[in-house]
């Protein structure tokens, strides 16, 4: 039996699994770490905390699986995307990583994308160049790596001068494991500095030169299925593995989770709810919708594009509810679990007594690129209690997913009959049923859905080693645990709620801008 150790470096924890070559998970372990917020709108993490979590979870999961290090034949990684970590020539971090949630570089992003004649806030000439080369454009919110690089150059010139490479989160782990500075195509694409046209797949000098970002400060671009190198002695000792085993480039969490749900064929759609949320599906060629900030990017699949509608907060809304409303449903102060929240939601009728929740706690990417949008409860009255609010929250995240799904389906020209559901949110049977009812699509749930990205990393590694011959063979290896059909008796209710949800945003968009810009 051949085993693969795979890691998913998430926003709140690193999840490690031991999996067989067919993706079957034998054991898992998770080690948490902090998101640091030294100022409002900032979000950082200590990369050395990531590495400690990777090493500890590696040892824990090996012990949990009851296998010897000699039985592990490869190491694979998935991870959060759009991080910006400057390191020196020895790979040592020069500061904390500015993670995907960080919004400090809005001004730098707007300066980099402006022009005399604008469309959707972008200078026409610069917009055209970005769309031609990358098939997308940086968000104006300043959360993309290129804007954060410009912020470091302006605000931390001493760090800019000392920087050898700018790495994403997964890139740092690959360097610690192999000594190579590389990034996978999908993570490179998310910087909006890469030429993603067919036959190119390289950094784009036409984008780098005007921004003053030297290409030599960026890591080497490689496919996610590439074996980056053998595991170095020091890293192997820290992780409890044998040195020299192949380390595979892997993919960011979005692409890796797509593989981990088995959605490797065109137009098979999966929805994910973790800290953030997204809708994703493979397409044969580049697609985009600038008005909704939805576009295809490079995939872990060697020859396909991945169409992604990324939403800023999904499970983060539930975490907020657990902290803010937990005392109302568990007054003893013993703490509230996610299962407790599910139990509360089940007791309340669909529609939450006409209470509507807007899930934009930190702005939004898709289906509207709006950094100023904010969350809130609409139509709150004296008849509502904490239970109504939690029920409305679950429904609000699902309504937002339905909005993004509508945009994705319009782009691919197909209606999905079922959606594969993964991420921590998919562990909730209640949320599975709500998502089915709200979207009107069957929802397929998996065993241990919170480990789907790690499973994807293991499957990508298995393909890289030749243990899975064709990438499309992965589709037959990932099967669902349960299927939730939409309940027809709730269709009219949720159609009405959806119309109200979208209309409320459109009518109040100018208010959000005035209040938060």
C-alpha cells in the first residue's frame, strides 16, 4: 500500500491527512494558528507558525495512521491563496505574511489600475492589457498580491530592498521542504502578474514593468503536478518523514478542493464554504465576467481553466454568530459548538420569520466586487430572537451562493442539476438541506468534507507519481456520502427571498460606499 501525506494550509489551521493513492483518507490531524490584525483592515500570519503546524500535524497524523515513515511515498500541499510574503535569499521571512483577507493596499491598487477613461473604476488601457494577458484584473479593494507588493515598496522600503522573492503561503512550505522557490500556475495566476494565454504560462513583463516589480523577485512558475524536488533532510527530520521523498507542487485551496470533490470534468460544479466561500467549475477555455468579478484561472488540471466565483465570507459568518450570539443560546457559558448552532437552526422555520441576513462582513468579491458592502440583518423586529438570527445567517450565505451560481451558469450556458459541497460548512447536514432548498439544486455531501482540499492535494500528488494514470480518472475515485434534494414546498419562499436579497443590495450599494469608503 502506498500512502501520501498531504497538507491544507488554511486560514485558521493546517489540516494534514494520510491518504491512499485513490484519495481514501486514513487519518487526519489539525493544528490551529492565529490571524493577526495589528490595525483595522490588516490581516497577517506568522509563516513560522505555519511551518510549526505542518511539522506537528505531520507527526501527529503519522502516529494516528499507525504507519511507518518509510510507507509515505510523497508529500503534497494545498493552501490559502493570495498571500504576500517577502523572504530573503535563504528563504527567511522578512515580515509576517499579508494574507488574502488583508485590505491595507486599496490605495496602491487603485493607483495601479487607474486611467483617464474608466470602466468599472479601471483605466481602459490598463484594463484591456490585464484582460488580454491574465483573463482578469486585480480587485480595487487592494487584497491582491501585486497591490501588497506595492504597499511594501512604499511603506516598508527596507523590506522591499532586502526581498529576494515574494511567496504565497504554499510557496513558503515548498521552499522549506525542497529549497526551491516555486509557485503553481493557479497561485501565480492569482497575483494578476502572469500571462495565462494558451502556450504562454509565464510572468508577464508587460504588466511587471509599468508597476516596477522585477520578475526576478517572483518564484518560478510550475504546473501543480510537477515534482518540485526531494524532501530535504532538515525538513524530513522535523516532519518525522524520510528524506528524499518526492514533494509535489500542488495547488491553492480552490483548485485543490475542486480536485478533492472529483469535479475534474468540464462544467461539474462544486460549492465550498470554509472561512470564505466559492463556486467553481472547470472549463475548456478562458471565460470572464468583469461586472461580477468572476473569471477562469489556471487549474491544477494540466490542460483546463477553472472558473471561480469567490465570496469573501462564508463560514466566517457562522464563526461570528458563534461568538456574538452564542451566549443567547447557551447562557451557561460552556461555549457553543457548530452542532449547537445546527440544532438551533433546525428548530426555526425556513425564512426565519421574514428576517434577512446579508453576509458581507468584510466586503465582497463575487458576484459583486464591492469592498464597502457590509453585513446586516434586515427586517429585524421584536418578534425575532437569536435563533431567528442564526437561521437567517445560514440562509443568507446560501442566498449569496445562489447569486454567484447564477452568474457562473450564465457564463457556461448550462444549468447544474447538482452541486458538490465541500469545506467545513458541508459538515452541517442542516446547511446542506438549506443550500439545496435555496439554490434549487441537489447537494452532494462527502465524508469529511472539511478535508476536501487536502484530499485534492493527495490526488494531485498521486497523479504526479503515476499512481493515477489520467487526471480525469480522479472523477471515479471521489464519491458522495449523502444527497440532499431541494424541497418543492419551499421553492416559492426562497425565490422570493432571493429576489429581495439581490434587490436590497442594488438599492443600497451607494449607501455602503458613502458609509465605508
